[in-house]
C-alpha cells in the first residue's frame, strides 16, 4: 500500500511502479487513463483506497478480505483472497480471488468491466522479459485442449518506451464468445521463465471470461476478468445499495518445476473447490451406447445385447445416450423438451431396458439436454416467453432450438419435474447433461444486458444442478457441451465428470486425452474408448489405453467381437479397476511436454503416493510434422520406433517399469535409474502402452 491508500499485489521490496492496482474497474463515465486494448490503468482502480482488512484460517487455506473504496463514485470493493499450497509441493501455492462491489453512493453506477485478480512485476530471474514464455490452449469441437506456446516477446514486442514516454496500447488476450465457455479457448493459461518458475491461472466461469497479459514498466502483468462490455455485451447497473460479485479466478505460482508442478497444484485446488461426491472416489466404469455405435438410434432390440456385453466387460454404469425420446418422423433435434420415452423405440417400455441394466449389476443412465426446447416441441408454446432467452423482446432461436432461462420459475419447475421423474420414478442414477448450441451473448430480461443475462442464467443453472444433488445425493452428473465446449470449473465444481470430446477418430484422440488433465482433474476427465469388432488387436488396445488414466467411457459393438477381441477389452477394464483407487490422489505430468496436435509420440502420466503411471502413444508420422521432430527424443535416435523420456522424480529409483496394458505387448522398456530415463520401443505405429513403476517410488 502506498501513501494514497492504493493496494497492489507483490512481494516485499518489489518496484511499486511495476505493480497493478488490486482491482481495476471501468464504468460508464469512468474509463481508463491510457486508451487501448488493455483494461488496466482505470480511473476507478487508481482511486480505490484502503479501508481495512482481516485474515482468517479456514482449514488448509488462509482467507484475507481487503476492503477498498472510491471516494468519487462511492463504489466499495471487498476483495477475498484465499491462499493455499499444493500437496507435496515445495515453493508452490495458489491464490484464489473474487471481488464483491457495493454502490455506497447516491447515483447508479454502470459497470463495464471488473477484474477478479491482477498481478504485476512478473519477470525472468534476471529481471527482464526475454526469458518468459506464454502458454495457452485453443479449444474447438473435436479438437480440444490444443496447447500452444510462444516467447512472450513474440506476442508482446518491445516498443522502446523511453523514446515516447508511454506504455503500449495492446496486450496478449484470450476470451470466450457466447455461451460455450470453452468454444474457442480454455480459461487456463500460463507464463513460465527459464528457471521453471511458473504463473498458471484459471478463470472459473460458465459465462463470459477474459484474460490479458502485457508489459508495464518493463515487467509483465496479468489481469483476469469475468464478462465485460467490449467482448461479451456485459454491463451491470448498480443502483445505490446494490451489489455485484465477480466470477472466481485462481493463480498458481511455483518457484520451479515448470508446468508439471503448476498443474499439480492446480489439480489440488480443483479437488478442493468441487462438491464432494462418492463418484470421485469410486470411479465406476461407464458404457455409453453413442460413440461410433448407436449414434443416437437406441432401441430395445439394439440395446439389450450391448447391456449384456458391457456388463461382461466390467462396466458399472450403462448410459442410453441421445434418441431415447425420439418418436418423430421429422427427427428429434428441433422437437426435444418433454423428455418422454419413445414407445416405438421401446415396445415393452423403456423400463424393460432399465431393468435389464440393473439386472446386470449396472446403474442406468440417460442423456439429457436440459437447457434447450426444440422449436417444434409442445413446450415451446406451453412455457411463457419469459422462461426463454430473448433479445430485443424476441425469443432467441439457434439451430432449431430455444434456450431456457433457469431464473424463471416455470423453466426450473419443468426441469425439476423431468429429473425427479427420471431419477425418482425410473431409477436412473446417471445423467449426461449435454449442451449443443451456442446461444450467443445472452438474454435481456428487462433492462439487463445480454451478458448479464447469460451470467445470471448460468448461476441459476449451477444452483439447479446443486439442488438435484441435494435431492438425489448419489446421482452422477456428467457435464458435456458438444464434447468439451463448456469445460470450466464453474461447471466442474458441481458436476462429477466432464466429456472431453466428441472426436470419433481414435488416432486423433491421443492429444486430447493426454492434455485433458490441464482442463479437469484426471478423475473427472471422461475419455472415449470405442473398440469395434472390425478393428485389429492393436487398434482395440490403442483406443482402450488412452482412457485408462482418466474416466473410461466405453462404447462399441462389444457383442459382435471375437473372444480374443473381447478378452482385450475385458483385460483393459480389469487393469483400470485395479489402478483407479490411485487416480484421485495423483498429479499429472508430461515427459515430452504438452502434446501438439500432430505429434507422433505423446505421453501423459500420473504420479502419486502409490507410484507412477505413464501412457505412451506412438502414432504414424504425419506430413505436417517435420522429420527431425518425428525421430527426435531426449537424445538423438535414428529409429522412429524408439523414444527416450526423462522422468526427474524417478531419478535414483531401482524399481523398474512394467507394462500394465496391453497385457501381451511387444513393447520393450529400458530403464536408466541414475538419470531417470526410460527408453521405450514400440515396433509398430498407432500403438500405445500403459506403464507402471510400483509403490517404492513415491512422490
């Protein structure tokens, strides 16, 4: 804090000019002191002055609340900072923030942007910006979790500030667009330096979010936001006495270890903020009839053989995916909403199939897309206009659907009736909640902005999901948004699982599966494994291996397989059931770094108290990948079938690795304990193995 009462986050002795005000706010009539693309250096942020603070200990987290006030507008802010440490991490911890604003003045304040967390003064260990690297993740349908990196100076170029006396006007930014919170990028990114120090952040919002980083006074700064006016059509009018609370965000800081250590700490944070649920500990194997199998066309005749074979393979949940309600000759897409079983699909009633699932010792599950109503559904006329998203007084339509606003009691009552019928009356124990439209900036309910309406709906949606779990404590909710297009920790603090992708090509799934732990805890990351009778044994093992360090989402026509093929499926599930007690307490790591989309060799591991697990994929070389990279390992190699990996945490371990799956594999492993190096040979492309080091190797 300086003499004016301004408060900024930083270390003792840090250059004050490099730091950023604790809260930055733009409001109509109160903009920025330097115009551009950056939403720092705001007039209100500069005026906010310290009032008081308090600190309390809450379990393993320390919570500090800092109160500030703007003497001009009467805007008071209450910044809550929670500090925690990663399990087993030295020199690493996290800071979670959210901001509450109250109008203590006499006139309305029209908010246009508010930071949840700011930090300045970030440099390489030598005090410069030259050694900083930016990391961010592009995200798209079928192509989730695609991490990229660039030198900070490639994105934020030096401008010779001393020559003209001003900072730049630009920054490096990423933000969401519309109601798919991760339809363009993950709300997760990082800065690292040459010594492995890391600043990793996550914004926990299902509505709008944005982050920016740039240069200020010769150092990097970071600002994390929820929705704002410029990017999400969000503004919020605070009348005197009213308040608004930002979405939460968290910053992980490590003194070394790079992204692996930082994501380990973030994994601990994610586990700490989510709702506790038995599913997080049991990790039952899920069979879902959709992917590359029934593809939205379930019937009693098609399902019963799959139920029997799924149970025999070791599945513990059987999910009937899309189409179970479809009795419409014109198709179901624009007619959904009532969620009643289709008689023509189930001549003996859907209970015949649900009873068969239970009879085979599995929990029945159903697919549901609760937030939408098809334009041809009777519900589109039965519910009032106010129960739907509207803009300019007109009900919004997107891809043949209307969108419910769960702040309206009629919309919520409708969905409560549906779920209580499916769970309470039908005995369904698992719901896959899908979300297949991007409805745009939001809804206008009276004078509110679309972005404020979207944030309001999503907060109501999360409250509705929590209320389902209150009424049905053992119900499992899977979060899906056309795969991973709404993969954020507002949703995943409530939902038990996250669909990571709709990708149907098993050769394209490995980079998604390997990087999924950057977006969700491993025990929440649902990865498809869809073996088929027409596949070779290598192909079957390849698709199954990729799911074993997350949540297995099994599919495929298991009932049509040969005994040899089916044994390969059953052995994979048996391996998973042996290792799953370890997954929920382990931390992810990537010996070859986070994967690129066309990498031939991909790795992803989990390390925990019981040992280390490592998945290694070898895909056929792709034309987009330079030959030098295809054959490169940690050391030079001319053999494309060989890759050398370094696992620093296993240096000195005399316990050697073993292949867990496939149980019969021609992979060879050479272990160098002195240097912690593993040399893997996979003789054929498009193969994969799961490797284990036993419990003598603890974290």
